[in-house]
C-alpha cells in the first residue's frame, strides 16, 4: 500500500502574536542583563567603560523590594475585597435566599431516596442538618426526615394562613 501524503497547512510567516512574544522575550532578557550589570559591576569598571550616568546602586535593592511588597499587597487587597463581598457566617442570607431550592419544592419525598440509582438533585440543605450529619454522627436519612417533616409542616401552616386570613 503506497504512503499517503498529508497536505501541509499553508504558512504565511509568523503571526503578530508570535512576533510580539519574541520581541517581548528578547527585551526582557536584555533588560535583565543590563539590570544585573548595573547592580553587580563595580562603579570603577562602569566609569572605565565610559558609563557615568546611571541611577544610584541602592535602587538595585529598592526596586525589587517594592515590587515584592506590591505583589503581596495586591494579594492582600484582593483577599480583603473578597472577604468584604461575602456575607457573614451568621447572616440570614447564608441560610436561605431567593435562589435556594428545597427538596420539598421539587415534590420529592427525600433527597436520600433519589440517590439509589441516580445522582441526587442539587438542593439546599439546612446548616443544622449538615452539621448534625458531619459532626454529630447522625444518619442522614433520619435527620433529613425530621428536618423536612418540620419544613412541610411549616409550609402547610403558611398555606392555611394564606387561605384563612381570619
């Protein structure tokens, strides 16, 4: 069986991204070499080479120190802003909000009952249910039955109050 020639992709030279990347890489390498020469070569050798105008050598330590401090500061500010935008753990919005889906709203008897042959639905679990299962050693099915029985009772009471406003 003869070899089949695979057609090559037509190439029209380097793309602009490749050119800018290469130029940036060369520029950063040259800048680093010049920085190292300025920082580590004694002043006498720089004067012999005819280089007399350059920043003070103390900036060779100040600039990297400021850069490191700025990086740490940016991470600190970013984390602080994230912490400010998240509600407190004791806030009511962490327990239930308008986007919460309860198992009772889906018309299912239990979240545990649906997991025998399928992936369980994504539903809101009350914090005390999760805590009692994780840290109290209780059975999920028993705790869930108690919690959702109370939730169903509350829903029924609310529906009765809506129908009987007296």
